[in-house]
C-alpha cells in the first residue's frame, strides 16, 4: 500500500508542514493543556488545592514560583514526555521516496521534489544509502524542473553519502548535464568520463548497457567539440556553485543607518534616545525633527522561532523560504537552507531537537517555543555563570533607563541581560495565571532535560534558576516579542498582496517602544532582522511609537481596549484615543482642516485666501497651502500607478514627500494620509522579506 491515510483521510499530497500539523493535532497525548488539567485534578483530589494556592500566592519571584511547581508530586506524575515522532525512520523515508517516484514518472517534478524532501527529512544518518538516494532522486526532479544549481548541490550531497556504487554512473551523468547547462564544458566532460568509468561497477547488461554507453559517448563528443572550438586550456577556473538551497525569500540588501548609532543602545539610531517615566516605563523619543521614511532601528533578535505551519518551508536559522532544504541531522522537525546555517544553529539546536515534537504538539505556542529557544541559545555554561552574577547583584541597575546594559555600559541585542531585564507584569497577574505559567515553565524545563541541557541529575539549584528564567520569559514575551512576517507578493495585484506571520522573535531594543493606535513607526523584516522606519513626521522631543496590533482606523475604541488591556496591561492615551478618531470609512476626506505653520493648531474654516490663526494670531495663506497640496496630490496619484506596476524605487520617495506635505499643511485625521501610509508600508514590505505567489 503506497498511500498514507489516517482515519480515512489521505495524507499523500499534503504539504509537509501541513502533514505534520495534521498528525500533531491528531495526537492529544503530551499537550500542555492535558498535563495542566491532569495536575489540577490530582491537586483537587488531595483536598489541598486552596492551601497550595495560598502558599503559591505568597511567593515573590519567578525562581521561587517555578521551584514550588517543580516540587509538586502531581507535576512530576503528570508530565511524562515521549518522543515518538522525533526520531528518523528508514521505513518512512522509503515510503516518501516511492511516492516521489510516482510523481516523477507522471512528470510532476515539483511535487516529486517535495516528496523526496520528505524522504530526506526522515532518512536516518546510520550509514545506509537511504539519505543519499533521497538527495540523488531530488536532484533529478530539480534538474527536470530547471533548477540546475540546486540539482548540483544535491548531487554532491548524494556523493558525500553512501550512494550505491552500481548506480553512481547516473549521478555523474546528471552532474555532467547540469554542468553542461551552466556552460562549464570542461567539468561536464570530466563528469561524463567518470560516468563511463562507473559503468564497470553497474549491474546493467546487454542493450541497456550499450544504450547508456551510446548516450555518454554522444555527450562526450559534444563537449569535445565545444572545447576545441573555444580552445579552453587547463587553467580554466572551476565553476563555483552557490550553496543556497533554492531560497524563495527575496529582499533587497539590509539597509544601513544614515547617521551614527546611539552610544548606548547600539541597535537604535543616534537621532533617537530612550526615556523613562514611572507611568510609561521606557520609551523612545526623537532627538531632532524626523521625516517619514527615516530608519529608527536595525536589530537582530536575541532568539527567533518559526511557526509550526512554516517550520519545514523555511530555514530554522535565517528564515529564508527554501525549495530544496537540508534536514536536521537529528530530528524531523527542522530544516536549513545551507550547511552554514546548519552549523550556526547547532549550538542551540543540540538542546532542543529531542523535544521539538513535544513543544509543537503541546500547545505552548510561539512564546513557549521562543522561551525554550532563548534559554537554549544561552547554553548551560553561560547561564551557570549568569546565575552567579545575578546572585552577586551584578545585573541590577538603579537607573531604570539603563536596565539591561552590559559591564561596558552598552545595550546590545546579542546580550542576554537585555532580555533578562524586560518587564514581566507579574504584579498585574492573577495567582491562577502565574501558577499556569509556572507549570508551563516546568514543562519546558523537562523539554530541556530531554535535550541533555543539564549534565547532573542532582543539580537542583541550577534547574530552579533555569525554570525561573523560563517563567519570566513566558510572562515578558507576550508583551515584548514580535511577529516576523513575509509578504506574499502578487506581481499582478500588488495592492492586494498581504504579509503573513512566519515566526516570532524577541528584540530587546524593539521592546522599548510604546504603543500608539496611530503609530509613528513601521516594522519590516530582512530574514529575521527587524528594520523600523518612521511613517509620519516627528518633532524633536516627540515619542516614536510602535503599534501592538490595535489601529484606530480599523478597530473601534472599545475593540482596541479589549486587545491591549488583557495582554499589555495598560489603557492607551494616544491622540487617536483621546480625541476618539473615527474608523477608516468615516475619516474626513473632503473638508480641509488647515494647520497653522507657526503653532501647528487648526485654523478656522473661511472662504478667504488668508486667515488669522485663532491660537497664535499668525496670518496664514490658505490659497498657497491649497496649491502645494494639490500639486503633491497629483504626484501621489502618479506614484500610486508606479507602485501598482512594481516600480517601488520611483513610488516610495513621492509617497514619503506627500506624507510630509500633509503633515505640514493639514490637521489629521485625513483619509488620504491613511491611504498614503498604507502605500508606504507596502513599499517597505516589498523591500523586505517577500516571495512571489
């Protein structure tokens, strides 16, 4: 039987990530919710639930809360982790190979390549030929699809494995054809010769052997003819194949700051500063007037994770979408785009691979996974030292603005102390919420134990410290982590191209931005690097705000309140909230509310060329303002046409200037301003992560 079925549902043609999601959803055992309910049942059966709740409520820090949960017998009785689906399986690899062969024979080469990828993913690293055959078969599908560079990479991987001697001639023949297509005739000639040599070890006979020899002789003669005509000597440079496994994610080069970075906050532009008040916490302000489109932050996350539904379509390390990925050597839940990313990921992947299935199917979500990844990236050796430093008071800072800075006084994105210092809102949480998160921290701790994060079974104190860190992250990340997105670009319908969330990351500088329902800043991603730019004008001393998912033009005031209060624990007091700005359909688009050039307050409406400002008395020429606006609108309309044609470089500067003109001339809200902002955001999305659909 060659099809995979569960409950009568055929899984054969499901994309790999969807297949895994389906299978994990079918498996109820091991979900955190099941553990949680089981633990509560056990605690209730003892008759001591209220006593336990009372004792827990008196605890004052995350380490003691996590330690309390760790010591409950019910927790250890309930939380038993398995790893059935994490291991490689030769049977599964062969199953997917056979399915891929059927698609290949039907000339469905892209579908065949995906199935061969599944075979590669499940193939064990046990010295058998299954993995190398998977790479070889995928190379054939990639070559037939026209992805020649990718085919060559897979051919080399097949050779590096235990590829059977009796069919090696096929690989050398395919390699020669790839090189021939790429114009490297000399190496193609050599590869065809190697194929001829390998025929001595093959099991072919009679007409089949004669046919293969005839084909190879033909290829050799063609190569020889080309070499003679071009008079290529022996010093020809070897063709260098880029080790990029078919990245589908595209973006322009990562932009750079136009001025020096901040002296302390090294991911922040020097045009900004960090301020603090007790009511608002830390927030970002402008050191000078800023125009729309200026870069505020360029930051790599301390840690980032892919969502399950994208975990096998994107590189786990750099977040590129890939056609022909390399599987994790350890498990069936991670892929990488090249050998460099595989090596760079190993320091943290070694601690998490054994429990990836548990994490994904448990329901702890992206913040739970991100908490685990953050600890795994630190590693046990670093955290042991960090524990000693915390105990010695080394990482405390009385200056609220500078919390998280290093010994040298800088706030670095790669410094764990910046993540450690993020607020958790523990004081705002209920006992039930803290207890549930404490149990989740213990669950993640057991995932780390499964990944051999802890050397000594008796090292309880260090385990409690790590569990406390996990609990802190489980509280701070929902308030501070950010989604990582990628634009699904429709070249023929750019206006309706949408961004999709592919993962989440924790960015220490980005976490310092406060919310506004009318934000100053917009985020875009280059890989998992976040670039923050202004999307409206900013005056010196004004706050540069981000948006936490509640926008005035889309969500009503009550909707915004219901989004922000439960997760972020504050009531927004931005201008849009205070003045109760309308939803997008009701935003003013007809009557100009002119702005005084001197004091920036609204002018009284009057059918005259000049008007006195009622606030400061300045005489303002309305007719000249109207002329500037009308000219800017004409340019804006042309730029919009350029955007729809994909001419971002022509459209973007015009959009930014139009925003600046409206900021100078009109009081908001003004519907055309919202439209122009959306056009600017779409341009920035096209410049960042995108793939064509």
